[in-house]
C-alpha cells in the first residue's frame, strides 16, 4: 500500500496535531468576519479545531481564536460560532466517517 502524506494541523484548543480533514476550520475573512469554513476553501486567516464541541468550549474559555486569528473576537461571536459549530458537528462527523476508508 502506498503511503500518502497526510497534512497535519494543530487544534488551537487542545494543541494536538491532527489530520487536516478531522479538524474544522474557522476563518477570519479579509473584512474581519469570523465564521466556520466546512469547505476549507474560504480565503482569510484560518484556525483549526477538532470536530468536537469539547474543543470548541475549550477554545472559547481560553479565547484561542483571538490568538490564532490575531483579532479580538467578541464573546457574542464565540456564542454564535458555538451554535454553528454544534449544527455542523453531526454533518462533519458523517462526512468524516465516509472518508475513513479512503
Ligand atoms: Zn482539539
């Protein structure tokens, strides 16, 4: 079996290195809007987070996005992202499960 190089990224919350596809990307667009990027293709400065809400909570608590995105992220933004995160979590897991044997 051929070994493929798996791109690794660090989760900004737990600091673990993980394959890019098992992480959720948070992106700050050039106009300063912070959002979840499931496609991984949005332009802007990105931060990666494990696809689990425990890591989101950790990031929120430690304000990890502020550091990773080099911007002050309002608590309301964290709240909004958390709602989005919970919403995409299942979708993201389902997509990951399909790719597991790829
Ligand atoms: Zn993590």
